């Protein structure tokens, strides 16, 4: 499982300064994507993955659980 982070500045970035913009999180990882698609087709995939005890890990785990997928792996 991977959480891709897409950051887009709203103004041109200047080195060594803070730049305002938007940050989007996109759930990814080929195995995660395939397992989620399989579940939408009625299969019950069993995913084994390492997750960090951080924001990215929490987002991935919460999405996985909200999709009704097993967290036993």
C-alpha cells in the first residue's frame, strides 16, 4: 500500500521560502489497487502489507476498512 502525495503550488515557488498551494493524497500501490478492484467485482482479496503508525498509514487503513475489506493480513 502506498499513499501518493501530490503538492501543487498556487504561486511560483521561490527557493528557501514557504509556498502556498494544495496537497492531495491519492491511494496507490499496484497490489492495493488490484485488491480493491477485485473486491468491487465480488472477490474477497486478502491483502498483506506493512503500514506505518503515521498519517499515511491511518488514511490507508481507514479507507481499506471503510471499503469493507479484511484487515487480518
